């Protein structure tokens, strides 16, 4: 009997937990090291599910049933005046960040996730890989999976030249209890993923699970995402300056966002959005924003170290594929390792497959979002921009998996 091979997984969010569950079921010993001191929560954001995500969840050992999310009948677009501009049928299950997180976390045996462990650097020799943590501890294994997100410490060590590139706009996000919505707004928005187009901006919203991941009517929340052009030098810097006046790079924790910034966004919502969506924003308790980035790696494998999820590639959220791509990375990694004679061969096969997919999905999402940065874009981006500002095309292409 040989001892199982050991995988060290850095980052305990979606990508890390998909890899942990799939590697575990393929016979690996797995340990997940997460910087946060406690279970991840409160990211409250909506997630569009696709068939590939459902299949990967089942393979990861998650219990997938009718409580996965909220059924949406299709898409609709509302004009700034609140009138319906169009509707298309496109059934989908819409869920929440926390719902997927808990399904994956519950599928993993107790004791496999180690919180409050921040990776500092990695050392490798021919036969093993070691993670050195901020607390001075060292863990050694056969494989290290970097699922440590947009600001990956692992990527910084092995590919420091690969950096997120700001897309020129931010996504404001928020949630409100569905029971707080007026009857008219509820009836207009409840059964569909809804869009509202304003010049160079895009609002969308849909129902997601409520607290405790409850998906029954009355217990759900309405989730909005409002994309707004925001110039890097001026406005973005202002948004990323926290309550204590400290500037942040790339991301800012929702509780550090200044009230003035949120108040300004709320005033703009009253002025610019259809009344139904303005109401959603008004009722959302603590809206927050995320700047939108593209991230493209040229390599994913470095000896016994491999990048997955947002650490590897980030496509703008318009194709609604972040979590599905993280799941696809985990499936491709585990299959490549199972089929290869050595770990290095397996990682090379994974890299070849997922680098091609990563570039394709980033390009597709960039095209879907081009109209949000149209003034600064290339000629090709301006053509794409005009196309994706058409409600009919928008409703058929946003958050739909592309066929490559
Ligand atoms: C506005 C917006 C909307 C989105 N909408 C969707 C959608 O509809 N559908 C969809 O599928 N996806 C969506 N996404 C994307 C999705 O959230 C991510 O792609 C997905 O969660 C995969 O993330 P990840 O696990 O790779 O990284 P992350 O979730 O960023 O996790 C990285 C983890 O690593 C930990 N970490 C970081 N550094 C260290 C370290 N040094 N040591 C230890 N731990 C560390 C962090 O604490 C974190 O928990 C959206 C994203 C945005 C910004």
C-alpha cells in the first residue's frame, strides 16, 4: 500500500473547495488553507448557474436538489421610464454565492479546512512542494493548488508580470428582502432576470436565496448588479478610499466603503434607473462595489504548483461564468492528473487545456462589456459595444455559456 498523495490547497473559496472535493474523491489527501479566520460568508452576491456547474457540484459530492436556487423563466428589459421593452424565454436557476459555498463546504469532511492560515511563499525541490505561512508553519505535499483569487500570492511568486487590468467600470451590488418590494415592482421583476439600460450603463437583477439559503417564496432576496463606467485615475481612486482616508488597490471590503460614496450612487439610481430598479437600490441595506478586471495568465503550471479559478484567469462577470469556470478548472485538473504518468505531466495537460479556454472566455466577456467602456475602446470594441447595447442581444447573450 502506498500513502495517498497530498495536495495543499491555498484559498478556501469556490475554486479551492471544488479542487479539494474532487481531489479527495480521486484518492488524494487534501488540506485547504484559508487566510480568513472564519468561514467565508456575507458576500451575498447572486450567481447564475449553468448545466456544467450542476454536473461539477454532483461530482464534487454536493447534494444538488430543488433548493440549489431560484427558477427564473427568462429575461426582460425595462426602459428608464419603467416600461417593458422586451422579454425572452430562457429558463435558468439563479443562486447565491453563499449557497454554492456551503454546498461545497458541507461536502468536505470536517477538519480539512484550516482557517487563519496565510500563505507567504512556496519552496519546491524535485519531489515535493512546501507552503510557508505567515505564522511560520510549513506544510509539505506532492502538489500545491493556488486558488487564492485575484491578488494571488502564488501567482505573484511565479508569474509577477501577470496583473489584473482594470476594465474601466465598477459593479455596484446589493440585496433586499423580497418582502420589502412594492407589489408593482415585485410583479414586474420577480420571475425574470431583469435588465435596465441607461446610456453606457447596465443594471440587472434577479431573485436569489434568502438568509439560511432559503429559496421558498417570501424568504428570498432580490439581488442587483449595476455596471457603471468609472475612470481609473479619478473616480475609482475616490471610491477605493476608505472611511479612514486610506487608499486601497483593486478591492475594498464592503464595510470600509464610505457612506458618501454609497449615498451618491443611491441619488444617481433615483435619477437614472427605471423606478422599479431605483426602488431595489433604495431598499438595499448595504450596497457595495467591485471594480471589474480582466486577468490572463500565459502559464498555469510551475513544477508542482498550479493556478486555478480567479488566480488563473478572470473574465468580466457578464458571462456569469466565474464559478462555473472555477468548477471547470477543478474538473480538468483532476482528470488530467488521473490520466498522466506523473504530476508534472498532468499539470502540463491541464495547462494546455485551460489556458486556451481562459483566453477565449476573457475575450468573450470583454466583448459583452465593451459598451460600458465604449469611449475608450478600439474600433472592434465600439462595434461590439453597439451590438451589446441592444436589449434583444443583451437578453440572449449575457450570463449564457458561450460555445467555443
Ligand atoms: C461583480 C461580480 C459578479 C459576479 N457574478 C458571478 C456570477 O453571476 N456567476 C459566477 O459564476 N461568478 C460570478 N462572479 C465571479 C466569482 O465570484 C468568482 O469567479 C468565483 O467565486 C471563483 O473565485 P475563486 O475561488 O477563484 O477566488 P476567490 O473567491 O477570490 O477566493 C480566493 C480565496 O483565497 C484566499 N486567499 C487569498 N490569498 C491567500 C493567502 N495568501 N493565503 C491563504 N488564503 C488566501 C481569500 O481569502 C479567498 O477566500 C462575479 C464576480 C464579480 C466581481
